[in-house]
C-alpha cells in the first residue's frame, strides 16, 4: 500500500486495522481536497483516517458523502441535516441510525488498534 506515492511502511497493527475496516464493509475512497488522509466509506458515510505514529486514528468526525465533499451533521431550526457548503441533506431517522452504526463501528475498529501499537 502506498500513500502519496511513497511506500507507507505500515506496521502489522495498522495493516490489521485497515483489513478490519474492509471486513466490516468499509471501502477506501479518495477526496482530492483531503489527499493527506485515507478516507473510508460505508452506507454513504465517510471518515478521514490519519495513518501516523504507528497507529490509525480517526481525524475529525464521521460525515456524509455529498458531491465532492463531506457533509457534517448539524442541528438547525428545521431539524438535523448533513451540510457541506451550500448543499444539505435532511437527516432522516433511518440516516441517523445508519450514521450511529457507522460511527460506532469506526470507533471500535480504530480505537481498538490504538492500544495495540507500541
């Protein structure tokens, strides 16, 4: 695996974490504006991952893939929505349930690897 065209030098814990993400149904995606980060997607929800210091870490929060960006969950007078720039997707109860599943799975898979890296 290479990041930025250079050998990444991933350690076994990082490789295991990335494999676990794939096994949990995530797929790797790219965002030109976030090229520094590895991005994963499942059910339309996206997270940026930072691969450094012998670990894989969640960078920021989970968002929803909208156009060329990542919409963040916000609360407005009209209710919750995933918003990126001028684009907005209403957060239905089904979307919020999927968002929570994805968020929990990511936290479990990524945070679980942090204690293993030495």
